[in-house]
C-alpha cells in the first residue's frame, strides 16, 4: 500500500466500523478460544518473560534456539484439545517479546526454520486449524528485546522508523504467506506511547489490505475491533475478550513438578464462560505447551470436561445474539442472563426439597426446561416469584455441578428486586451488587 493512499484516522475508523458487524459475526458467536503461548522460554519452564525478568544474557538466551525441537504433531495436540474443549478459534504467539519467530521469516533470520527442529510452526498451526475447523489467530508482539533499534526507538526517530518498519514487514509476511487469517492479536506496544509513534494507522491499513476480513485487537494503541482485558473479567462497552492464563501464574509453560498447583478446574472455567457470555464478551483461555510442544497434562481433564459440558449446555453460551444480564441474581445460588425472551439460569447449589424459587421475575412465564436434555419443568408463578417444582433429587449436571435451566417468557423484562430487597438493604442499592 502506497503511503499517499492511506486514509486519515477518522476515515479509517469510519471504514472499519462499516464492516465490523460482518467481520465480527463469527467471533461474537464463538465465545471461546484457545490462546497458545509457545516459544524458547518453554525450555526453561518458568515464565515467558524470564529473559527480561532475570536479566538473562542475550547470547546465552539465544542458545536455547538450538534446543528448540518441536515434536511432530504438536499443533494437532493443541487443535484437537481446543475442539474437544468446545473452543472455536485459536491464537498462537507467532513471535513473543524475545524476538524469536515461529515461521520461515525472510525479515527475521532468528526463527524456527533456521534453528532447532528447523520447521515452520506457524504453517503447521495454520494447516491444522483449517483441518479441525478452527478460526486462525496470530499473536504479534510489538515489543522486541532482540532488535537492535528497539531500545532507542522511543527517543530516536530514525531508530523508531527502522523498528516500526521491521514490525510492519513481519506482519506483512504473516498476512501474505498463509492464506486467510481471522485475527491479528497485538501485544505490548512498548516503547512507543501512542499510535502515531507506532505508525499503527499505516501498519494496520497494510494488514487490512492483505486480509480484508481480519479482526484486530486494541493493543496497537488504536481501538480497532475489540478490547482485551487481561487476567480478569472486566466487561467493556464494546466487543471484548478476557484473556486468561490456565494456571493463574504464567502464560508460558510451567514445569508442574516445580510449582504449586494453580490450574483451573472445569467448574471455574464454566463460570468464566458464563460471566463473559452474560456481558457479550469472549474468553481466550491460554495453555503453555511444554518444551517439545506437548499440551501440559493438567490441561486435559478440565478442558475435556468443559467441552462435554458445552455439548450439553452450549445453547446458553454460543451465539451472536445480544445477551442481557439481569440487574441481580435471581437466586443466591444461581446466576443468569437473557437471550431474547429466554432466561438461562445457571444453578450452583441444587435444592434438596425439589423446588427452585426465583424471586423478582415478574414477566409471564410460558415454559421451562433443562437445557441439557430439554426435559420440561413444572412451575407455578404468582406476583412475587416463580417456583420450579418436582425437580430431581440431584443436579442434572454430573460433570461440573453447574446445571443450566431455560425459562421462556412472553416478553423480556429486566430482573426486578424482590419486595423484600429495599428493606434488607435499608432502601439502598449497592453499586457492586450484580
């Protein structure tokens, strides 16, 4: 793309806004994706930032590249587990902050084709994603600890131009050599502190000229298509995606024999999925493959269980329709969100008396059922509450103790406080009570 043909920021944002709904439709329906942090740092088994955090000598760190031997079929392990877990897309760290590229780069000779197993891991990832029907995402670090101009780029205009040109050309390779790519996931725009400093307007227009249907996150200091709260679920007034580690302590591989157990269980992951869904977000859940690319053993059972749960309850999670979260939980042991006129209720503590009472839902209820198997539920309703009756003695969900019930109303109305609520709280409404 010639620089004289570049759009202004206002024109660019107007143009991408006009196509956003079409480009984002699959992503909004997907809800769940796999993040894959894999690189030289896996060989040390501590943290993907270890080169910086431990002041690792650059020459010593680079020696890891000779030992970077990726076992055949590693990408198949990632993608097979992603599908088994009910994930719809995968995002791979094609180049992390250490500057080592996982593809056959002509721009960056410090890459997986020239070292170790001498393979184009990005090519293998792309081909395997397509085989398994997963949408394809490329993580691209903006920060780079190896490039000679990176340290001075924040204060020297010539160094900045050389460095940003380098990043642009890396992304050009990624967007040219592998067919259609669905997501470009930028990270850590340091040292520049503005989109102007990164030439993000030019860089991203080049990307979009090569990949017209791509969606781009907001970490190049332009708002682009979706926000990326990290390490916590923080809903945003736009398309957003919570990116979460699997173990809560590191994005890269952690040798479980050397670390206290932190891995999420299936129930916790399901709760995260429900939390993002009710606020129209996505969950990008990370795994850090072992040095040879193997999926860590502790990831299999939780993710497989989540996938089984989604096979039974996915109606409540997937889909691009706008979800609406009630103002308050309909019951202290449940959480819920609306999808049209249907309220999906996630039960965490199954009643032992055959009844589940939901106060503050005043629209007329038409029908109710267990999402897992479409079993109809008996109910009665008065002006104050809905009572689901004749429930089985145990939760219908034997996988994670998170049964999902569907309540279809004649119309959708916001959840309302029970008649006792003002008295219980002295007439005050608490800001965080939702």
